[in-house]
């Protein structure tokens, strides 16, 4: 299979989920062998989208080159992987990727109708010398990578939640990423919001870019506090346990979003893994450990 790049440029703009900073992001075609690279146009620094550049995994994935970073890269990385893009230059004029609607849908809906441009080089498939697994004994999370003939991802998420329960999701190329995975939005539990805000996160969060799950009864004072945090005049809790008048895209949308993140984080291996990747309770921290470990197990590229 030939490497592929974009046929034209696509620009997106908006606030970052955690920093709240406004940014313009442009996806551009790139030559064969380029891979995926982020370019901070405001400071003139290029950062390869590789696990060796991961610098932070606190509720999102950040890559850095020296003191310069790009925050929350996982959704656009997942979109490019699901679309089959080998090479792309991503220009951004601030430190965090716009959260848009909290999913990867706007990226794929923009790019997919135009198709991709085949290039004069074979796709980079990453093969591994042996199966390997990484675990977090404290959380019980694990990610397992097994050599395989094709690329596939499976995620099982146990949220210890009466609202969500246990959710499973799976994707393998060439299944329908655009319709089945990309629309799935990021989410947060109501009881986490004040804690996250106190840590300087979710400054750009609102009910239009995140699913908010309410596990326990909340007071009017708490609702009012969330209205102020999200800049909304009125919010309510649905009988199903979600903040505001929310309609899920899928019953297991949150589990599918965890899979979306896993796909994006594992793309930091530097190419398309020819492997079966399975995960239990995946998150950016355990995903990053898996992608870093995977760099040591790459057998050869063909």
C-alpha cells in the first residue's frame, strides 16, 4: 500500500480544552516519509509526533521540543490514523489544539469527502519483535500489543460508574472510523470539575465540547457553580445522569471515545502498527507508556 497525504489544506480554530487559549490549526499535505509533525508557527518550532517527545499526560497528551509544547494532540492524531493519512504537517499558532466539539468528527468530515493523495512510497508499517504488555498496578490499567497481520484496537473501560457501567469498543482498518469512532466526544464526571479547575485545567470546557456525567445528586448551588464555570445561563441534570439536554451518539459513546484516544496516542509510535492492540481502562498515561515501550520493540519497517 502506498503512503498517503492530504489533497489540500484544512483550517480549524477554537479554544483549547485545558488552557482555554484560542488557536488556529491547519492540516497541510506533506511529502512521503515526513510522518506527522506539529509546527508552532508563533515561535517557529517543529515537534515530531513521536512517543519520545511526550512530556505530559495529565488528562490529555502533550508533546514538546525543549520548552515549546503542543497540548491535547490525541484527537487530531486519531483522526489522521482513522483516515489513513501517513504524512501531514500540522501548523498551530498557540499551545493547545482546539477542542472543537470534543471529538474527531470535524477533522474527518472535512477531509474525507476530498479523499487522499497517494504518494510514490510504500506505507510505513511497524512490526514488533514480540508481544508486550504494560500495566499500572495502582489503577489496574493495561495495554497489550501483539504482532498481527493487520492493525486493530480494542478497549474495555470500567468507569466504576452507575451511569456508564463497563463499555467496550473495537476498530480495525478499514472499518468505518468516520461514522463509528470519530463522532465520540470527550467526557468528564461532574464531581471532578472543581478539582480539575483548581489545577488549572478545563479552562475551555463547556457542555458543547464535553459530556458531563452526574453520578450523585447535586444541589442548586453546585449547578449554579457549573453554570458560571461553563458560562451557561442554565443547566440541568437528565434522568439518565448527564448534565444539560444531552443526546448520546452511541450508548457506549464514552467507551468509544477512550478507543479514539488510544488510537491517537498509539500513533505516536511513528507509523501504522501491524498489531492487535488491546487495553483495559486505557488513559493517556498508560497509553503513553505503551507507545514509549513500543519504540523499543519495533522489529523492522516495511
